[in-house]
C-alpha cells in the first residue's frame, strides 16, 4: 500500500478520483452517445471517429461530474446519501478535484477537436458547462424546475454522437434529445421524493420540497405520459421500424404502470422502484433503437 492509501485508510487514491467522475452516470451517457453514433452511420461504423468521440464525450462528462462534486461538497456533507463522498470526507481537496476536472476537460477538447470535429467539440463543452455551472451552481438552488431546465445538458450525448459522424445537427438527433429530456424529470423526481427530507435539510428547492409529494407524483405521471408519446416519434418520423416500436410500447407501458402505482401512493418503496426502473427503461429503449437500426441494415 502506498503512502496515500495508508493515509486514506479506505481505498487507493485513484478510486477516490474515479468516484469524482460519477462513473455510472458517465456509462449511461456514453451508451446513449454510442447509439447516436450508430444511428448516424448508414453503413459501416467509422471506428476511429466513434472511439475518439466516445472517449472525448465521456471525459467531458467525467469533468462535469468532478466539478459537481466540488460545488456540492457542503450540501453533500449534509445528506446521508452523499456525505461519504471524497470531498466531504476530506479524502480529496477541492483544488485537486478542480485540477483533475480541468485536465479531463482539456483532454476531451484536444481529442474531439483533433480527431472528430469542432461542432461536436463546441457542443460537448457547452453541455459540460451547462451541467457543472448553469445547473449545479445556479438552477439547482434557484428553482424547483431545476432538473427540467438542466436536463438539457444530460440529453445531449446522442446528439453529440450524431454530430461526431455527420458534422451536422439533424432532426433525427433532436428526437433522441427529446427522449432523454422528457425522461429526466420522472427519473430524478422519483429519487427526490425518496430523499425529500435530505434536500429540505440542505435547502435545495427540489419539487417535493417546494410543492409536496402528491404534486410531484402527479408531475411524474404527466411527464411519463409525455415521454411515452415522445418515444414513439422515431417510428413516426420513419427513423426506426417495427422492432423499435414494439420495444417502445412495451417499455413505455411498463413505465406508465410504475408511474400510476407511484401516483396512487400505496407503497413506501415505490419511488425507488420507479427510479431504478427508469434507468433500465432508458437503456432498453436505446438498445431497441440500436437493434432496429442494425436489423434494418441486415435486411
């Protein structure tokens, strides 16, 4: 064990920095970006472009996550869910975390600008700033609609994947954006219901804190209905076919069931069930987009 590990007493230093990147979030974002890359490729996948695009997008997302840890370090210390993170526990300093984020952001910019294209580079940097600065520093503390407005940054990865291949902003890419944009509020508000008391203690104006849990349940249901409709748009626009449509209907129906059960409020554990299912929903929906695309090419 090295000196850093001995001082930390819990894990090697690299694991602390890995936690700053929010690896689970980055994995989901990278997958949706990959789908954007694949759907934008009518023929063989451009492997070099895809690899550099996904690496650059992932590094930028990781940089945004690290900045989020720095900005939220005092709030994180007040919440049981986050108080064990590296900064509240003093295992990583704010200065070191910001330097780490700057390095990741610089490397992302270099890779995207050199090996992909400058449109993707600019949009990626704008998304990173939108999440780490606009959402984390301002919106999160200013309005209960924070996750709705700030969700635009999290909905960008499939657009970035698309522009990495095409170099243009096309309507099909924005359909992918709309799916994640509509998905974000019911996904996050379900968690916010479960953690309502923690957000109230930290004085973060999440919707369950400012408007109450019953109102938030209704909003989750309404957004899930909207998401169901939005998820059908790729088929309506002839961007995808029957395989995707079947998947979207099945997954959308299951999500609606979860939202209705949450709205009825009969189960204490339902918010976390909705939160957990929402992740599988998004991954499944984009997997159906991918499967439909390649099955159509094979046919």
